[in-house]
């Protein structure tokens, strides 16, 4: 932590885009080192959680309840891996500013970079999980589409922007209201079951489809699965995701700007 503080102190003396970029890289590297420090299995832990949940849901729904869905294991994988990134960021975001409270008192730096670095960290772990998705596709005689070339950057960017905005809101509020951490956990669990992850859009009753876009996570997760499995995206859902990303980013920036001046005295 001392090395990070010294690095931040040196970078904070340079008010430029390059210094912010260097600081962002420094924080991402720190998070990666902390996550894998003394972990022998390393990368395997990044994919263990979604794979375990996929196994549990496969057993519960495909074997026990005998849901008829061709390639259900691949359906689960294509939904759970992007969701894992979403859930990890949503669940951990309330602690972002509290975890840096000591540094706040020692050095000045652009604090909004902290949640961005954490979300980039989770994004990297998601991208590293794509070879597992590709391996599962090959088992089911599916191949990646050329649309991945533009589809993955679009969805990654939209999800990163949305999560950054949400993280700014939750992290800022949690400095003053520590119950926000519990609320975030409830919201994550609630959102999971109302998002087509362990089921597909085709399984939903038609009368519920009109309400699906009201769930900010749903358009993203639906498009992730469509892109991975079929090489297609619903551009209407993409527009919904653009709207949500800009809305949460604007709201998160506003909340952060309103509250950040009091972080050092409260945290």
C-alpha cells in the first residue's frame, strides 16, 4: 500500500491526461496483484465461480426439472460469464472509496479513477474467460462469428460505462450510508433472477417481453448470449444499453461531484 501511495503522490503532481492514464494503469496492476497474490491456481479462480454455478443450474434445471433446451450448458455459460463481471462490480462497488480512505488523507488524486480501475479489472477477468466460452462452443460444434470483432467491443464498452456510473453512485453513497453495501447485494440477487441468464428470452411468456428492457441488465445480457451463440445482436436492445450507460454515467458523475468533497472527513 505504501508503494501505491508513493506512486499516486508522484503522479498526482502532473495534471495531464498521461498522468491519469498512468495512475489508472498503476491501480489496475495493483488490483491484479492483490487478487492473485499467493493464489496457486491463479487464472482458474477467475472462471471457477461461473463454472460452478453453471454446473449447479444445469443439474437443477436440465436433469432434475428436465427443462427442454438444446445445448443448455452452453446457454448457461454464455449468460453466466458476462453476468459474473456485472455482479462482481455491482457487489464490490460500495467499498471502493472506503478502501482508499487512508490514501485520501495523504495524497490528492482523481478519486473517480478508483471505481474505473476496479471495473477494468473485472473486465479483464471477463475477457480472459472467453477462451472457456470458445472451448464450450467447440464442444457443441459452434464456431465464433465474425461479428465478434465489432460486437464484443461494443458490449464491453457499454457494460463498462454503465458499471462505472453505478459504481460511482453506490461507492459515494456508501461513504455516508454503510447499509448501501447490503442493498447492493440484494439488488444483485434480485436482478439476477429477473435477467435472462439461467433461462432464455424464448422461455418467457410473450406478455412479459415488453417489460424486459426496464431491467437495465437485461438488454446487455440478452445481446451477450445472442452474440456468443448466434453471432447476432438486437440493435434495439443495444440502444437501450446506450441509454442506460449514459444515464447511469451522468447520474453517477452528479452524485460523486455532490458528495466527494466530504469523503475525507467522513471516511
